[in-house]
C-alpha cells in the first residue's frame, strides 16, 4: 500500500498520445504530483514538450526520449539554482505542443474590399480561401498565445489569424492594379503576395503559414448580374438578325403555336380572296349583280424607316420626311450613324442614300 502511494506520488513517465486533429497544445496532468528526478520524457514526431516553471518558460524538448536530469534541463536548473546536482522531485508544468500542419483552415472577407478597377471604376470585392498553419517556435507560441490554457485548439487562434489575413488581402487586392476580370487568372501570384505580407506578423506568435490559397474573388451579386447581361448581349451580336432567327425558330416549332397561327391567318386571307373573285360572277338565281361593290384603294406603301445611334442609344424609327426636319434642326449630322432594314450594320448618314438630304444644306462654315 505504501509502495503504491509512493509510486503514484512521483511521475516517472511523461508522454502524450494525441487522438484529435485540432489540438495544438495539451497540458500534462500532474494532479498535484511531483516530477521525479530522472523521469522519462517521450516526445513523439510532430510534437514538442515545453516546461513552464513558476510561470516562466524553461526548457523546450523536440522529438526524442529523454531522462530528466540537470544536464539536459539547463534553463530549469538555472531557475531552481541547482548548483550542486539534484536528486529530489520537482514541480513544473509540462505542455505538449503539436508541430504538425493544421490543414484546411478557412479565411474570408467578412466585409467587401473597396478597390479601383481600370474598366469598371470603384468596385467592391469579396475573397475567400484556405491556408495551412504550423507551430514553428513552441516556446514563443506558449508565451504569446496559449498562456496557461490546459487544452488549446486550432479554432481558438483561427479567428485572429483570419483577421491578419484579411487585412493583408485587402491591401494586396486593392493595390494590385489587376483588372477584376483578370484576377481569377492571377490568384496564385496574389496568394503569394498575401502570404509574404502575413509571414512576419504570424512569426511573432511562433507560427508559420506554409501554404496559402485564394479559392475565389467575386463581385457583389447585382454587379455579376449586370455582367451576365453584358455577356449575353455580346453573344447575341446583331439584335435584329437574332430576332429574325427567333421568329423563324418559333414558326418551325409546333409547340410554340406561332406557325399554326400564321397558317390560320394565311388560310383566312386565301378564303377572303376567293370570295372576292367569285362575287362578281355569282348572284342570286345565277344572275349577274347589278353593280360591283366599291372597294377602297389600297393604302400607300410605307417608306423606308431609319434608326439613329446617339450616345450609345438608338432613336427611331424615322421616315425620310422626319429625317429632313432633323437635318434642318441640326439633330441629324453628316457623320451620324444610321441603320435601316437590309443594311449589314451601322453607317454614317452621308454613306447611305440619306446623303441627298444634305445636298440642300450648306456645309459647315470654314474655321475663322
């Protein structure tokens, strides 16, 4: 009984088996027990053991098997004033620090980053990605971040690291000068710039960021919708030809109803024409009608209609008579871009048949 009590009173084996994936620091539980002189310390690969004595950082041990004696605990020996050797138990806090990589750590901009784009002007950007974190200086990490926390996880420092990353990302993205539409092709270079900017800051906490990734850089939803519309217009090309194509497609598609409606209209027109042709030759009892009904003359043909382009917008359609008035008022100039059905594209007014409208107008006066 006495032997068991003495055996439990002094610790002679110190080790840590990590069965988690997010624990960065774990304190060896002594429960009031003292560490025996000559005790065995086992530090596995991916670990470091840090001794804290009376609130002060003492010795740090890397991977290996150690027998705790004065010759391999120089700092603790100095703190304890063990000048002439040491043979009795002592008390110190022992913390195990994981030095493995903590992967798939998330970062992202909580608020948009204001930047000046050479094409769109002021824009708001959002970005997010992942990074890998690793403790490179266990002693500094203990004194600067952990303190006396008995079990410290990656989540407890991820928010602070995220704030450092977002601050650096804001400066890099806003000052890169890269157009928004080209940033997706430069995420690797931008990620290297951000990683370089945060390296000195996280090193103050005994941490390094060996890998850093930008997964996406995006614009606000309303801006992306406007870009989608702009892209769609570019794909469509000539709007009039596109409308003609759509009409032809609808006529050829029975499900749309457009073809059957046009066929019905054509049949009605043919029926009316046949009735008009049979009317003069047929009357009651086969007799000729007294007189053919008076039919009004057909409406005059509609002249060609024109569209004008001005400040990125179109105006019209206008008849030539209306265009003559616009020439007189100066609203239609010789270089005004115009278009009418049948033209391949927009042309200056004087390059079309509208050139005759300017023959009655004097050219602009010579410079004084």
